C-alpha cells in the first residue's frame, strides 16, 4: 500500500516532520511517499493562505498520479482543499482535522483541540462543528505562528503546554488533539506528561487511510464528490482544467 502525504505549504522541513510521524505508525507493507507544494505560502494560517495553497496542492496530487498511490493525506490541520481533492482523486483522501477529531471521539467524551493562532482557531472550530463534534469539543489557540514550531528557541512549546493545561482544568478535557501538522512530533511526549490521550492528526490519518484501503473503500463519485466536468479554465489556471 502506498500513501501519499502532501504538504500544501511550501516548507519542506514540515513535510519531513510529518513523514517521520507517518512512518512511525504505518503498518509493515505501507509505504509513505511525500510531496511538498511548489507554489503558495510557506505556512497556512487562515482562509487566504488556504485558498492560495490550493493550486499547489492539486498540482502535487496530479503530478504524483503517474507513480501511483492508494490513498492521500493532506498534511494541514485546516483540511486545506479537502473537498476539491476528493473530487479530483479516485482514491481516498483524508484531512488531519477530520481524522483527528473522529479518533478523539473514540477515546473521550470531551476533548480540546489546541491549535496555533486565533484565526486558525475560528476556522478549525467551524470544521469541528461540521464534523459533528461541536457539542463534545472545544478549540483553543495558543498564540503560536506556525513557523515558530520549527524554532526550539521561540518558546512555542511552552505556550502550547500552557494552553493544554488550561484545557485540562477549564474545559474538563479528557483528551487533547494537536491542531497543527507542525506539532506532530510532540504527541507522544505530551501524552506521557499529561496522562491523557493526545491525538496527532498525521498518525490518525495514516491509520484511517490504511483501514479504508484494506476495506476496499474509496470516496463516492456520486453527487458532491463526482469528478469535475470537463471545461476550459483560462489564464494561469488552464493547467487545472478537467479533461473528463
């Protein structure tokens, strides 16, 4: 089984961090292949960044089709481009937020997603509600720009820990979900420290992708995820025109 892990931002070190986490939980016989967007923002923080990341994400999904992959994971907790990718791809496509909150729902009645900036908190809160977990989950921002997670001297980890501690006390959280792909390397350490389940979206998405492929299931192409209709796209977007 080959799972494509696509980073929709252009920071290769974040791709590698996510790849390490993915390979750590992948079953024997599962190959994790990676792609980093070649166009768009260096990090995704809010709606505008997410919109600007979409062409690069779709280009990677398209370009990797020749190599073949059995499932794809979009390595951003905003689930950037997830709906479009599911329409484009003929294999299962998973997002980190949806995978993580579904996993947390198996483990705890109440849980808190701890993410980076306030603008991301609002976006993720909307996703959590859409995924049916609005009554069971709270989303908190730790005031950390995404790229500060790459800098050990930035104090980002201290801010993250402080927000987790507030979630455990003030929210009564029974589990924590790490709301950024850049936090993926911290899950095991934080779980051991706080004694509650800490869910990383990358790891959760890998195991769910493996399950779907093993079950022979893929995205329905009837209705909303039907393949896009062939039509011309103009200007810089012409390369993305559906061929039919």
